[in-house]
């Protein structure tokens, strides 16, 4: 599965989102990618990561990984009957939320 950094998930410049990264079922081609197997969202101040879930569900994104450095926390979600639900381990790659929390070099929190 090919992985890339930021990309345009959507059909056109009129309706798209730009996740921080993604894993794709096939080699990505073009400017607008209609879906992804997994998207990565890194939460930042004023971020709308959680509000993007319905958009991603409409486009059939299988899994969403939301990393929040302020927590620090990792939320792994899988699409289940049109809704994202938390999962412990990815169904796509050999990694889980707890594993990832341990592997990240988190920034210091004040």
C-alpha cells in the first residue's frame, strides 16, 4: 500500500479536504483523489480534524488516524456501517493506537 504526505481528497477544488497523510489502496494519480484506505490527521490549534469524519465517511475512507500532540493521544477509527468507531489495531497495517503512542517522540507539554 503506497503512503504519502498531504494530498487532496475529494473530487474538485469545490469540495475537498487535505489530510496530513494517507495510505492508498493503489498508487495515487492525479490532483484529486476520491478516497484513501487510511487518512492521518494531526490536531493543531483551531483544527477541524473531528469535523471531517462525515466527509471521509462519504468517500469511503476505511480508517482514520487522529494524532493529538496536546494530549498526547492517538485515536484510531474504522468505518463501520457509515460511522467511524474506535479500534485498538488497524485492519490495514500492522499497528495499533497503543503501539503508536509509544513510538512517537511527543513534544514537551507545559
